[in-house]
C-alpha cells in the first residue's frame, strides 16, 4: 500500500482488545503506551537528505538529490535498499523504509527498517559517472552507515556492481574497520552470498506454493470447519489447474515465473507475462524458459513483435501491456512497480489471488476494495522477504568469513519463510482480518513488546 501511515495505528487498535498483549499495562498506562507506540512506529527516526556534487564527464557539475531514511532500529541496525530512479521522492523512500521495519519484524530478522534513494535515471549516466555517484552517496552519508548502524542493499536501478563500489568506498573511508557487512547484495567475489540474486523470486513463489499447496493440504479439514471466506477461496483452488499472469519480467518476475513453470506440486499455466514494453499471451501457457533465454540476450526485454516471437519459436500473441492486470486468471503475480492496481482499474481485476512480489503494487483504496470482494492478497512484507533474508545470511557470512553452499542458502531461506507462515497462517484463517493486516499486527506486536521491555514507552 502506498499510504500505509495509519496501518500501525489500525494494528495497535486491533491489539488493544487483546488482554494478552502487554498484560503488564493497565488502564491509563495502557492508553498512554498506545499513543507512544503510534508516535514511535509511524514516524521515521531520521530523514537524511543530501545533494551529491558530481562532476559529469562533459565537465558540468550537477547536484543530485539523494536520501537515506532510517525508520526504526528497535530490532537492530537499519536495513533496506538504495533505489536509483527519477521518480524517487522523500515520501516514497519513507514509506518503503517503514515497510522494511515491518518486514524485518515479521520474519524475525535482527534488523530495523531503512531505505535510500537517488533521483536519477541511471540509463542516462556513463559507468564512470555512476561509479562517482555511488562513491559520493557513501561519502555524504558515511557517518550514518556501517555494518552495525545501517546496511544498504540493491533496489530498483542498483545491483551488485553498485554495492561493490559502495562497499569499496566505505572501506576507504574506514581503514582497518570491518567493512564486508556494510552493504549486502554484493558480487560473490566481493563477499556476496550465493543465491542472493534469485532469492526474492524464489521466496515469492515459495510463499504462494506453501500457502496454496502445503498449508491448505495439511489443514484441509480444519480449514473447511472455519467458515472463513479466504479459507473457502483457498480450498476451491486446491489441486486445480491455476492460470497465472505475471506483471514484470525482471529479476523477480522472471525467477518467480520460472519457479511456477517448473513446479511439480501445483498445476500452473502461465498464460501472460508483461514488461515495460509489452504483454505476451497464450491461453495454453507460455514457454517461460524460452522467454528467459530471449530476455537474457536482449537486455532483459521480452520479444515485442510477432517476427521476434516466430524467429525464436515462441508461441504467443503480443498485446497491450496494461491489459495483463484485467485478464481472467486465477492468480496475478505482481513483479514490476508500486501502485499498479488503483481506483481506476480495481473493479476490472478478475483474479481471485494476488501475490505481491513488488513492494506496494496495490494502492490502499484498491487493497480495501479487493479484500472486501474476497480476493486473497498475499502481501509484499510476507512474500518478497527472500532478498532481505539472504542479505541477512550475507551479513552473517561477512562477519564469520565462512560461506554457505547455494543449496544451504535456499534451505535456510525456505525454513525462515515457512516458519513465518506457520505463525501467521493459522491466525489468518482463524480471524476476520485480511492477510496483510494479520502480518502487520504480528510485526507491530513484536516491535511494541520489545520497546516496552526496553522501557521505551515512558
Ligand atoms: P527489475 O528492474 O529487474 O524488473 C522490473 C520489471 O518490471 C522489468 O521487466 C520491467 O520491464 C518491468 N516493468 C516496468 N514497468 C512496467 C509496467 N508498467 N508494466 C509491466 N512491467 C513493467 O526489478 P526487480 O528486481 O525484478 O524488482 C521488481 C519489483 O520488486 C520492484 O518494485 C522492487 O522494488 C521489488 N523488490 C525487488 C526485490 C529484489 O530482490 N529484486 C526485493 C523486494 C522487492
């Protein structure tokens, strides 16, 4: 949700009724504590802003606006990506930082929430200029970053190259100090973790599969006794063929689509995929491995013409990009950008299940409308935590200088995600809240309890 400002308040209000939540608090103290918790959790601790002074290759000096928002560090050092995009703004970075606080709390990671942003279109800068921008970012924010203070990672527009550059600059500024844990999402040779690149896409698909297959099958009888509208929706789909559309075919979308394509437990048919240029459709199912091969050879783009499709023996028709959201499928997997489902298209959505791979792909208004209609929405903070979970493993490996094998990383990743779902799903199917609210309640409860026990509510 783009405007999740009141989410914390709503979650606390839901908890207010529950006497087992902070049982030591009585009457007036309880009211005061709630007000303090709302104030603490709904505002960021710090918003840092700088104008990076960068000399371009043509000799011009530019000043590039950039941010680091540190939302909350109750559970550990701030953690969250740095986005290079021309639409970055303070509000967006703050929202994403808050989502990171909630996500890390939900998955029991020892991190707080942060996010960074630089207002540029990285495609308009040379490699040398991008290197300079990365170095300047670290120089300007150097006081607030570090393996035990605030640990950035890649986000849209940045990747392992940028993290390597930033870590190297951090090391220059802090000679003799530990530096490997200062950034995650680095290249393997620079201390990155095996599996980090695929972690989010694999985690997104794992979440969906665990919910729709493992959990539902293991609890079929209990679910059928719940008289729960989402339980009924999940039960209706079990062991059925599921048609799926995937919006976004980048790092996350392509990996999640490949996992869905090759999955043995669920009978998925991916009928549509889209990227920034086109939608491709085939009612019998698309050849996802062939599309991935094509994208790898064409700077990440899907084929855009009938000729390109037939030359590569891919059976599909080219359609208008944004129609993907409105086609009649069981599952929509969102893997592109924020705010894709909103008040103007929410009434046309036909999918009964929406999985949020991207952060906040559904606006608050659309989220409420679709949840009321009975659409099962698997929220971003539950589904897309694979990246930050493997970042956590990278951070640990950086400290120990002991590296895990790729299979070990995936096993640790899936165990962590499964453990979160085994906590959340029984609660979700037992109470009236949508899954997103359930996740938020869990995160806020964890954060509130730690704050209370640390004596920070007085
Ligand atoms: P990416 O840049 O690799 O891919 C984005 C994809 O979306 C590209 O295929 C692009 O063409 C497509 N796209 C852009 N605009 C579109 C539109 N209007 N309609 C359809 N497709 C469009 O990015 P990514 O790493 O795959 O991340 C996707 C989203 O997931 C981002 O919002 C990111 O913040 C979020 N996310 C990513 C990770 C991660 O580890 N990669 C982790 C958590 C959240």
